[in-house]
């Protein structure tokens, strides 16, 4: 299948590469010509503008995957595509857009018959090898047409055991992608995913901060422990109830830098956490852990602890995010 890919940054370029590995044809554009040239060297068809990308898409309906930061740049790109594409064509937003923006954009494009699909995409900088967990929103026909694309990007069933009682349910979920519902449902699901991620990261970070502080606490000498954090993280990866990819990244970071001295402790938030709390308020759902995790990130920009350095290390590990003041090796 032929697909346009716009935005060849940390994730967009590897999305195109993973699709090409599966036999799909990627037509690629980025504002940085060097990024286009690098992907063309890997087999993509390079384009030098949005209009050139659309012109090079010869299969109909044309499909264009937009992988850009949420906000103005995505807004402008989708609007420009609306003027270039024709009825029946499909725009896929794979970035971290706000779900209400998806609904509005879809309504605008629908006036000319262009279809819009939102694809919440999780996988970070590891997606090329691991695959991308996809949460998709859009009309049934558009999502079904794009199924070969989603199937190629998803991680696949792998070695994860089947869950008892799932007989008769959507088999795509076990492959790592799902049609969550109409437009907006994909990014809404991804938004809550990222809110949960904040809470899980915060719990791991605080736990390791407590472990680290034990050696310097004002306690009887017999109760002070100089604990090896790197070894504890590695231990918990193996058979522990709290084993996870986030713990894998924690173990890797501590093995390389036991005191996380290269991290400043300044922790950004990319927006989804805020939107998750807004949704919780709208729905009157108590979300104490997720709210506290978000506010901790705000506080980290004024004062830093070891826990915040741990958060930065995890963010660098899964998403390639380099915080202010961080000097990764």
C-alpha cells in the first residue's frame, strides 16, 4: 500500500521505515530536507513540499500520515492537505493531538469529502523494532481501508500469553492496535494512556528516591542501608509484580549513571497529562494520583529531587526527550 508520511522526526521517520520493511511504499516530506534525503536513502520516495507529496501519491484513495507536534504546525498541515486532497482521501493524525481538535478538523474536511482518522501512537523511539501500540478513531470504512498500515506498524502478538475469556473479541487488539471508536476516540484513549503513564512513572521515581535516601536518613545506624539502586531495578525486572518497560528503562539508566548526575531533574509535560485531568474534572472522576503526578512535574521546574531525575531518565529512554539542563551521555 502507498502512504504519505509528513514529519520525519523521532517517530515519523521510523514509522515510515517500519512500513517499508513490511512492503508498503512511503512518500515522505519534512521541512528539513536532510531528513527527507536520509529516508529516501532507505527506500522512501522523497517529496520537497506537501503539494509534491500529494502529487506523488498515485493510489486512490490517497492516505497521508501526519506525524508532527500537536498544535499550530499540525493544524496548518491538516488545513493545507484539505486544499490538496480530494473526496475519499484520508488524513491520519498520528501525533498527540487533543481529541476535540480531531472532531473539529474531521468536520471541516468532511465538507469536501475528505476523511479524517486519529491514531494515538505509543512506542516512542523504540517503535521501529518493537512496533507501535495504536489507538485509532474514525469511520469504519476509512479505518478498515487502512488496516494493512496499522497491522504493519503494530507490534504483533509476540510472546505475550493469551488472556483467558477473550474468545470472540476483536483479534486486532491482541496484535497491538484497536479501532477505539469514532473520530477523537483514538486520541482520547491515548490521552488517558499518557495520564496513567505519568502516575506509573511518578510511583517508580518516588520509590527509588526513598531507597536512595535511606543511607542518609537521620535513623539509627542499624537502620541505615546503602542500597544498590541499579541492582534493585534489575532484580525487580525479573519476576516482580512491578516489572514493566518503564522499569526496564529505569534499570538501564541506573546501570549507566547510578546517581543520575547527567540529569537536571527539570521535567516537562507534553500536554496529555493536563488534558487527562481536565477530562477527569468534566466527568467528576477522582484522579488523585494522576493529578499529583502532573503537579509534581510543575514543581520540578522550581526545585529538583532524585525522583525528578528518574522521571527525566525514563522520558529520555522511551521518547528521546532531553529535558532542560540535562546532559545525556
